[in-house]
C-alpha cells in the first residue's frame, strides 16, 4: 500500500484532475488565462453572476474556494 502513487490517489479523490491533463482542456484553460481575453471573460462572469439558477453554486465556490469548485467539477 505504501507504494501507491499519491497522484493516483488524488485523481481517484478528485476526478477532475484527470480532465485537466487532457490537451484540449489545457488549451481551453490557457485561453481563459490569456490577458487578451480578460475583458470578455469579465463581462461573461458578470452575466453568469446575475443568473439566479447559478447563484447558489457561485456563492458556494466563493466561500469554499478551490475545494468547492473541485466538488462541483466546474472547470
């Protein structure tokens, strides 16, 4: 048991980490963090925050941080 790879255990506990290693997901995340897309992303986030059906999810992520986001599998 001591020889189990810690990363394997993490991937089992947080399945979204496997998705983050996908090359297509990686390129999407790069586009989200690109400074040239900042204004567009801020406008989209403002619209999303106004959506009542998503409010409880966003509130949970804001208070719970990355762990809450991983539980929701929103990336």
